[in-house]
């Protein structure tokens, strides 16, 4: 089958590979669509970072690795012990697989597992391919009212929902999102849906600022033209209640801190290529809270947390995915029309979907 495999920095090749083996508790999915994620772009531009260069201790997989983890498709084969999923089911996949043995897994905090592995980075299987294999517990059957395109957006939408839940945002709060890439935009959507009375965004890309407004942002700031902190603090009593940082660069983190009121919360969800420095007086003397946000609830809790919540919202028509989907490409074009296009500072894209 065809698959897009990561070999090294800025080296992804579409190659013919053997399909992944299927064990008793796994499901094979014929891929319909797979979204390109910011973590895919990070790995392509700066990796190998997530992808193991030696055999992974849990999976045995190593470079080159089939990429892609935001995918949906149709079940084509099931293992002998699979009972919850059937051939022909339309599904999406929660790609992160915790170890099940560490103190965090024992406490049900699966997304904090230090030994979790991810489909598309650690397992040898991924969504940028004609088919992929996933454990049954990580496969979510889609209602008939949810399209397979929307199914591929469940994963990033769940990230934004989890970030807003981590922030403690309450109805009537003000919020700021610093960095409006795809995940920052899902946080905008979730903050608006969560009852934020005013949402500010800071994003240098014109197209993404426009999408943020379409999703409900009240004020969209180009930080190359205006100081986002000055604008936000001039339009709020003493800064916003909660801020989200999704840019992964020093100035963005510090802007998120400084635009937040005393006692406010800064939620950080970006993947950074470098260390960040800050003035701790901006945290200590103001009693601001800094929290991290990592993905969403992993199985088995995902059926009661963000992943299935997003599926239900899509089924109920509560989420419009059109603003997010800005391109559809063939697998053969994943590098030039996918990765390279999204890494262009002037890109007009938010989410590009790859169709194997």
C-alpha cells in the first residue's frame, strides 16, 4: 500500500510499504481522510523529535515511520477478539495509547502517562496511508450524521475543548488566544461555546485572524502591527480572565502572561522548538496560574470526556467544521501541497485534509 513516511528532517516520502499486521484486539481501517497536524509539521521541520530512531521499547517501531494521526475511515478487518466494532463501521481514532501500568494510568490520568505511544509517531502505523491499524479501545464509531471529513477533525477539536476545560474558564469570563493555528482556533471555538463573553486573539496571519472572527472572536489583533498586550489591557479592566498560548515562541508566552489579569490563568498548549524565558515576578506578585494542557482524555476515559463529547456535538449540529477545512489534497502531494504550504508564513490554510 502507499504511505507517507518520515525519514528525517524535511524528508517525507510517499512509498509502497507492507500493511501493518493485525493482532486479536485490533482493527484495520481503510483511510478516507487524514488531517495534517501541527505536531506533524513540527516533526517534519525539526525532527526526529517524537519519532524513535531506534526500536521503540513498547512497539519496536522506528524510522522511517508512517505519519498521520487525525484520521477517519471505514473498518475493513477486525481481530478475533474484537466485539465492539464491526467491518463496515465508519470510525475515527483516538491515537494515543497509554501504558496502563504507571501511577498516572492507575489513577485514571491516562493523558499524563509518560510512556504513552502515538499512532503516526511510535507504532509503525499512521493515517497518511491507504489503511491503518488501531486498538479496538481507541476506535470510535461515528453516528450516521457525522461525515468522515468531520470525523477526521474530532481529534484537534478535542484538544481545544480540553484546553478550555483545563483553563477553568467560566461563563461570562474574558479570554485571549495567542496563536491561531489549527489548535488555537479550536480553543477559540471552545471558549466561545463555553460562554466567554469576549474573546481576543493575537495572530499575524491574515487568513487565520479572519477564521478566528468567523468562529466568534470579538477582537483580532495582528501582533506585527499592534501590541496585543496593550490592546487587550486597554479593552479590559485589568486583563483577561484566562489566556491560551498556542504559538510556541517566547514573545507569545510572555504576551499570554502579561495580558492576563492578576489571579488569572494562562493555559499553555504549544509545542516549542526552544526554551522559553519569563520574568517570574509576573507570576509571583500577581498570583497568576500557569497550567499545561496535553491533548484530551485518553481511553478508556475518552468515552466520557472530550473525544466523545466532540462526536456528540458534531452529531447534534453544534459545530460547523467548514471554517477549519481549507484544503483537500491527494497523498502523493502531502509534502509540497501539504507540509510546505502550511509552513509558509503567509499560508491561507488552516486544516488541509489528505485523501489516500
